[in-house]
């Protein structure tokens, strides 16, 4: 039990936020150490301090028994600390090998780069990680999972001692996660210490030797895996029990009032011949592994894909959504999968992010925006959805993922939609906020909204859906009702059927 | 509550301008100390007069840049509009027709820039670079590269004096073109900060994909910004013709760089999404004060270019550094 990293009374203050308060614990050499906590609990902040991106306000760190000050990323790398961030940081226009050696290219004098050697070494690095991604492949042609492996390969420098993985599986399929875990186990056997951040607690219970918990920037304790149950872990993280957090949805409505009928919807290469009905007061879950066409289906419904055939009927009338603005006029709303890229406006404050879609309802003929109205609307949703913020004029980027998502939900509720399309609504959102978000969703359903819920998290699909559609390779392969909505059935249809 | 929110909006939006404004104040103090002529009313009016046309176009440019685009064709469109107006008037056309045709010319080039860079999916940098040459080339062909001058000998239409008064006249000592400039600033500020159009320009410039998914027709917004800029170029061109009483094919060359400089000094981000009309207004003033002050100090005009270059880089650098610190 030799500690490799010791945090001593680490405190980090941001303007208005105490990100970390007096955090002390140690990571043992050669273990897989999980770091868990809700979003905004301070996990990433702590890792960024370790990785040299931030410096702590007060407190000290020891690395390999020696007190250290890590001023920048390069210092961390030189000490043998590698971080794979939640948001992948690869250059899509470069090859795998070029990415792996970015910033530490192998040179052969006169500033010339030795591509051959870099390719050879990349290939062996890939083999060490059990994959055969060709070093000459461009990163943009890789799947997210493959990109993650490249990212890991890049972090594993010759003197790697500690590898930090910040939510590596949030974008991965089950199978891809499995192979990542194998890689982690192998690295552990080679003596690398791994710090693993994840929201997927089941994974942690399978994988990690010890787990440390942060809540609201405060350290809650470290447990050996055998000493703690999943239930207890959730309780410490959220202060709530899992059953409170994600209980079953009610399914109290008769699903016999068709609102939206999709007929023979196809898009070349994405999905084909989709037929289904969405009822009033319904949460319709759509499940499938990555690449099954779930997201593409939502995009097509919302007018983000114009290369489609087939048609839609809303309330018995044929409609076409050729653009999102047409879709909005027809009563559709969509929370997109990629919050950062397609969801938030980084230059806007919370207020502006909420009102950006309502436009015509709050402006007069000349286009003047009525600020009293918009303020009322955003204040209303702030209270109704319980968005945690300093005030409405805070920049949205300073909010946690869950609260950002609530802002985006508010944006769409403000358009008074009839049909709400949500895609990976709780990606990167912690358990507590997840529960709050789904509570909102259920209330919307009870208020008469029809919701299509696309998710790669089975537990969400099972607990929230009134009915489940399963997609595989661009086709609808099953419709599940009532008792049929269970893990085994859904996975069976999603993978083989 | 609501009141305090409004105050916050103001503060939140004006932190950038405070910095730019401080720079302007420092410049004014510096030139007041170093040159006895600087603070004279006549000189200040002269500065205002000199920056008016540049300023009018900068208002449009701010909107284009905030929408995430750029317009290199403003100088050429400005010249083209002036030539069109001048040729119509000198060929016996009525003055109103000259003005309307010039406005249409500006609007046409602006809208074309917008359509090609949105529906045509050609980067605005390329479209407007091309349009700069197209506008410049077509007026050179049209005018045969001659100087078109307005006088009682060349213009038969009535109202030449009132047309010239527009560019040369003063009301209470204040040049009319400057009054038009100030009006443009006010109207632009209303459009930019009070209307949906202005809000959506910032949305589109801040995150194009999110704007599309939020149901905003980003093509329309961008075309509007470009068209407005074209229109403002035409207004500038007409006023230029009126104040000089002549125009030639090369009028306005290089103007685009001054306009973009003023906008950027004013704190507008070239990445789009951030910037204000007030900031640009101050940026325009800084350009005017600098140019004027340097001349008053008797510094060579070559050195003047050098100093303006330094100011542009410094303005952006300070902005970037202060922002990365606050992050």
C-alpha cells in the first residue's frame, strides 16, 4: 500500500464557486481508483489540478512521496501523469500516428520528422492496446471508441505512472466499454495506476479496487470495493437511494390516441422503412446500439435531414419538416444529442439561451423583443425546472451539465411543443440531476406532451418509457409493451433478435 | 428583482466597451497634452466629419462579423454606388433616381454576397474578395476610369445644390454627414440590441449548428446582415460623392481594411457572436482620433499606418488576454 499520489487539504476556489474544499486522500500505487460524484462535485477540477491545467488555491500534493507543484500540462506528462479527457482532444485531420506523437514527434536531425518510425511505434502501441487501427488512418474516419483508444495510446508515454480517464465510457457502447476495461486491466498489470472517473456505477463496482467519493467539492470517503454496495455508493453520492432516484414511470395512460404517425420513413444509408405511431401522453423510448439509426431518426423527424422518403401524419394531416423552423411551427421540439456542439450558445448567458427559439411570440411586428415577456418566461422555467444558477445572466458555460440541459429543455418548453424529441438527455449528467430531469419529463408527459426518448442507457429506457421501440442497423426490429420492457428483451432485440 | 436584472444586463454587456472607452480617453488626453490644436472645437468637428463615412459602413460590418462572416467588398461597393449615382446624374437623370439606383446597387451587391455565402456555400472571405473585384471592375468598365464630377455644367437636373448640401452642409456647425452617421449608429444599435434580428445575428455567430437546431434561419439572418451592409456602403458612397462633388473608379479602395480595423478595435470578435454597436462606435472614434492626432503632431503619414497597425494588434491582444484570464 504505497501511495503514489497524496492530496493534502486541496482547496480550489473559482469566482462564485468553491469547486474543492479541503480534499485529502491518497491513491495507492498500481490500483484502479474510481473517483465518483455528481456533476460539479469537483472530480474534473481535482484531475485538472493533477494534470497541471489548474493550480490549487491552497493545499499540497505529493507524487511518489515527494511534494510537487505541477504548473503545466507538460510538467505532468514529464512526471508520468497522463489524462484522457471527457471531450476527446484529437485533430481529426491528422492520422492516428500523427496524433499519438503530436507535440513529441520523432525527429531525425535538421528538423525532419521520421514518419516511418512514428508509424511503426504507433502500430506497436495499438497492438499493446489490443487493436489494429492502422497508424495511417485519419482520425476523422474512426469511431468514437477507436478515437478513445488513440487518445489513450497518446497518454501512455514511456514513463507513464498514472493514467487518468475522465468518463471514458459515456459515449461508448457496451461492447466497446468492455474492451476498454480489458485494456485498463492490462495496464494495471503492467504497474500503471489508473484513476477512473465515471457516472456508471455498475462499471465501477466491477472494475475498481477502491473508490473515492466527492460531493459538492467535499471529500466523502474512500472505500475498498468489497466494503461497499452499489446502493450505499449511490446514497453517499447523491444523498438519495437509487430507488428514489430512478423509480418506474407510471404507465397509467391508455396509449390509444395517435398523435404522430410515421410511414415508410427511409433515408439512404441511415435507416429504412420505419413505421410507428406516437400517442398523446406517451413517452416512447427508442433504443439501439450506436449506429443503429436512433439519432438519425430524430434528426429526420425534426427537419435536420432532407434526404428522406416516406411521410409523417400529425393529427391525421400529412406534414413535412424540411427545416427545424418548420418542425417548430408544427409543434416539434428537440434536445440534441451533442449538447456542446448543437445545444448551447457559448456566447450567450442563461437568459439568452432560454429565449433563443421563441422569437415571434415575444416580438412585435417590427421585430422588437419584449424584454419583460422574455424575462418572465425565463424566470418561470428557472423556478419550474429548478435550474441552479447565480442569476439568469450568468454565462451558460459555468453551469453543470445537468443544469445546462435544463436550460435547453426550458428553451424548448417556451415554444409550447406538442411533440418533444430528446436525444441522450442525461449524457454526462449525474444521478441526482438525472432524476430531476426525468421528473420533469414525466410531468410533461402527464400534462399531455408526447415524447420520443432516445437513449443509450438501458436503465433510463426501462424506467421511463411507456413503450419501447428497438432499432438495429437502421431498421425497427421490435416494439415492446408493458412487461416486455426489460433488460433481456431489449438487449436481445438490439443485438441479434 | 427585474430592475436589478436590467442593471446586470447593462453591466454584463458593457465590460468590453469600458476597456475600449478607456483607451479612447487615454488617446484624447495624450493628444490634448501634446498638441494645442487637438481639443479645439473645429478640430473635433473635423475628426467627426472624417470618420462619418467609415463609421456608417462599420455599423453594417459589425453585424456581418458578429454573424460569423466577413465582408471585404465594402470599399468597392461604396465606390460602385457612388459611380452609379454620379453617372446617372451627369447623364441627365434626376437626382432621386441616382440616389435610389445607388442604394439598389449597394443592396444588390450585399444581398448577392449573402446568397452566395449561404445558399452557395462559398466561404464569405472568398465571395466578398471576388465581389470586391467584380464591383470595382464593373464600375471601372462603366465609367471608363474617368473622373465624374458634379457641377452646374455636367448636371442638368434640378436640386444639385441640395444634393451637394447633404455632403458639404452643416447644421449648427455640425456636418450633416456626421448627423447621418450618428443617426445610423442609433438605428443600428436599436436593430442590434432590441430586435430579434440582432439577437439572432449573435446566435448564428455564436453557434451555427445550435442556431439551426433552434429553428433559426441562419441563411436569412446572414443575408440580412450582408444586405444591410451593402445598403450602408451605398449611403456612404452617395454622401462621399456629395461631399467631394466628384467620384472615380478607384474611390474607396482600401476602405474595407479601415472598416474592419475599427470594428475589431471596438471589441468585436472575428469568431462571431460577440461585439456591440457601441464598441464599434468607440472603435471608429479611436481610428479618427489617432489619424488626426498623428497628423497634428506632424508625424509622417507612413508612421501613421505603422501606429494604427500596432493599435489593431494591441486591441485584440488585450481583449484575448483579459478573456483568457477570466476563464
